[in-house]
C-alpha cells in the first residue's frame, strides 16, 4: 500500500501514483534521472514533458519532482491524471437518505459507481463528492454501470468497513426487478444455482462446471404478452449473476448488451436501458442496531407494444 497521498483530491478524484523500482542489479544505470523514468513509465497515461515543466509530479512529502532530479529507487511519484472528455449521463442521482455515516442513493442507469476506465467524472462517487461536499464518500458495495437502483455509500473511511462487511457476509436483503421474455413452459418460483466465473479480459461471465458459487431465487410478478416482470433475490453476489442466470434460462433481460451475445453498442444508447433495477435493500445498522430499508423509485419499462410501464 502507498503512503497517504500528499495531494488533495481534484474534481472529486484521488491523485494517481507510481513507484520507482527497487535498487536491483538489473535496474542499476537504467535511468539517470527521474525525468527518464517517468517518460518510460507513463507514455499514454500523462503528458510527461509538459507536466514536468509545470511541476505537476510530486514526492510523498508534496515536493515537486524535476526533470533532472537524480533517479531514486523505491520512491513514490504522485500526480493528477489529465481527464479525457466524457459523454455526460443525462440522469440525476437521487438521494434517498443521508446521515453522518451513510448516503443512500437511487442510481440511474448508465452511471458507473466508481471511476474506472473511460468513466471517471461521470460516476456516482465523483458526482456526489462534489455536489454533497463529502470528499471521502465511498461505496459500501457496487452496482453495474447499466443497473439502476439502491446504492449505499459511506461518508468517511472509519465507517466503510462495517457497512461493506454486511454485504460481504451476505447480511443484506437485496431484491431486484427485471423485464425479460416470458416462457410459459418454465415454472416459477425457480431457484437457479450454479458456478459463475468471469475470465480476465472477458466482457461476459460464464457458467462453468464445479462447486456452485452463485444462487438466485426468481419469481414471476406479472406477464404482458411475450414479456414478464420478475423479482430476483440473489443469495450470492457474483459479477453479472442475475443477467447470467436469466439468460441461461433463455430469458435475457431487455436491453442487455452482453447476454446472450455481446452487442456492438455495449449499452451506450441512453434510449434503451437495461431493464434491471436494484428495487430494495435492507439490513441492521452495524452502529446503532436499527433496521434500515430503502426502495428504488426507478421504473422498469416494457418493450414497445407490451403494455406500458411495469
């Protein structure tokens, strides 16, 4: 783990860091200056020459690194990444509840929970750190970018572990809703239990042989024509679990760009959101012992010609 960053957050984002290699024989003489190391280490990540000239690389004491500073092994370099332009997600994050320890929100479709890859500023965490003036806001759990619904965040680091542990230990009651095709041959309620793994570099998670690690209870709520609204109660929390389990039944969720087949759009068209919502969430608060519960107000929608909103 790196030491505490000497740089404050900028636009709700933590500073990035790299560490120079240890003073091993294979590294000796490879870089004469810190400038040489940074040019080799950060191509494509940051405009190194311009940032060195502007004094935008810092050591762990907050002092700037300069182009001709002698290379120093096992040293930290802190900096703020230049931010690429992002497509604005045209939906608001509704706050359902807030106190000194947690903020509970209704996450819209298409907005990532935390900064990652091309989604940085257009994330729940970055938006709310700025709008709520809570620089240490962090998620207690995560929702996929394409999934809407109830999301719990903690206001300060000392509170995060206790709430995150509730999710990790399965002590949170979570219920989702989805719209997917209807098959009269399948009898509900139905419990799906199998093993899901997501290979590194793959967009899709897969059902594989082995000890089950994913379990979902699926219930039928209502039917409209060829589609139905389902209640999904996950017992476990594997990546893409609900999407994989419904697609495995031949009932892929409406608007899913990954299952059963990867689509070119990958869910970037705001007109066709994934019809999956984290509808409700409940737990016993680890600090005061009070029962807590919230419900999402995001509606699931039927495909055109299938009876309007559910």
